[in-house]
């Protein structure tokens, strides 16, 4: 039986690109919960993208 190395070979490549995510440009971090808060521009940009790409 031959070994299937396809999965092992492609595990290193990333599937998603997070550079354009709304949280990529973090403006503030909440003190207690340490939740990142994106800038207003990034939130509006993400909402516009979601509204445009709805099915």
C-alpha cells in the first residue's frame, strides 16, 4: 500500500487570508476581557463586504 502524502504536503499552506479582516487593524483592546476592537473604518468596510456578498 502506498502512502498518501497529499495532506501532509499541503498542511503548511494557509487557506484563509486574514490581512483584510476587520480585526486586522486593531484600534483598542478592552481592559478586562482583552478583546480587540477594530477601527470604525474597518467595521464599515467589513459590513459593506458582507452586504455586497450575501446570497
